[in-house]
């Protein structure tokens, strides 16, 4: 699943997903488009998704997410 799939599964708009992760919508849009993001941003996204879904998600599980590690 890619980030958009997780967003839909969580029932979030893009703005809400960004809020839940504590990032701005421009950063979220960059992540969704495949632009490299830093590991802290990836961790924020996966923490928010994990909390919502009630299971642990690692950023390596998100297809198309390009993380600078």
C-alpha cells in the first residue's frame, strides 16, 4: 500500500493526515509524490497511521515512500 492508500484507509483528508502527523500539507504532498523526505517525517507519518490503525507500521512498508536514511 502507498501513502494515499493508508490515508484512505484511515479515513483522513490530506489536511487531516498532515495534522495527525504533525507536518504541513506541502511536506505531505511531497511525500505522496515520491520526493525524498527525512526519516523524522517518515516516523511522524507512520506513528500517526499506526495509532489510527491500531498496529505498528514501519516506513519501509509504505510503497513509494522515499526516505533519506
